[in-house]
C-alpha cells in the first residue's frame, strides 16, 4: 500500500485530502497542529501525531518513524495565532534562524524552509493538490449569472492590485467595487476582508483571489469554500473571481449550490485576470 504524509493545518482541506487519499487506497500518516487542525482528523485517520506550531523536530521524527517519503501540506496556520502561540523546538528555532539570515520573509519563505528541512530528512513535499485535481477551479463561469462589463473591469483592477503586491506576501485577495479598492486581504483572511469591505461599499462588490507571483503549488494554494460564498451573500458581494488552475474549491457542490441560490457569479480567470466570454 502506498503511504503519504499529511502535514495538517486548519480548515477542511486536510480532511478532504485524507478522505480522498484513503478512498484511493493510500495510507495517510498525519501530523496535526494543536489549536489549528480540526479534531475530526482523528476520526478520519488511524495515525495522527499532534504537535504545537513550530515543533519541526517532532514533525520530522513522526513522519520518518512511519516510513514516509512523500508528504503534502494542507491547510494554513492562522497568522494571528502563530504570532502569539509559536512554540518552536530546537529544530524549529534553527529553521527560523536560517530563514532570517537568508534575508527572506513571509509565509512562503518559512514554508520553503520547512520543505527543505523535510527534503534533507528524505521526505519530498509534493503539491497539496495531489489526488485532488478534481477540485481545482477550471476556466470560465462555474456558477451563477454571467459577469457584466462592470464586473470585468473590477476584476481587471483587482488582478492588477494582486500582481503589484504579490512579491510582498501580503494576501491573496482583494475586494473592488465600481473601480474602487475597498479592501486588501492581510492577516485577517479573505472572509474578514469581505466584511470589512462591506462597511465601505454600497453593495455589489467583486472579490478577486489569485495565486501570488511565483506561487509554489506545494503549499498555500488559494482556496474558497462555502463560508466564502455565505460571507459574500451576507455582505452583498456579487462576483467571486479566482485564478483557474491555481485555486481549489472546498466542498465544490455546496459552493455551486450556494452561488446559484444567492445569485453570486463564480468565475475562473486566466493568468491575466481575463474572464472568457460565456
């Protein structure tokens, strides 16, 4: 039986991966993070090691002991929690030190450093979409009404903003309404950014999510799920535009149903932020 490691962060993404991999006959060995990973991971898998954020040594030992040679990183670590509750072990301290000395910063630098640490231990980090190709957003209209010219213009503006800040590792989302940028996603996350934008707009905003410049598909892939659509409905946002081929949709059937019910357009754009005619 094939065996793969799962480094589980928050949200439902780790559970989705675990269930899909097991359905394919793959044994999954998980390392989960206390205060972040959903407790249901224990019910989904036979082997779960719980660690604190930053305990890199424990993570590597658990995967090595299980004989894992490939692993995926699924789900994020809440930035606010990480800032206040980071508990690195000695290997984690060394990793953070190396990242700092390299002059790099941000989530990607830390995740690449972790991937390098695992690689040095004989564990290859593979794309988080492994076994999950079916949930990667395709090009074109996915659900809801066709987008109009005003929405296309707002999508184009949002795309330019994300391209401009991509190297800064700020966030993967921006909210635009009638040519005005209402909010840029930062530490609070996409849903909170949408709610913040709703306090400034008049209703009818466009939410744009795209991969960062040079996005490493092994981790931190843009994701949307039912909660995003529900938040948009509550805030009066009307279009969700994401990058096709580089964004995953969690619980895709529910997302489609919610988008149709609330009249929200869900569209997959090309790498230039262009929505194909539908």
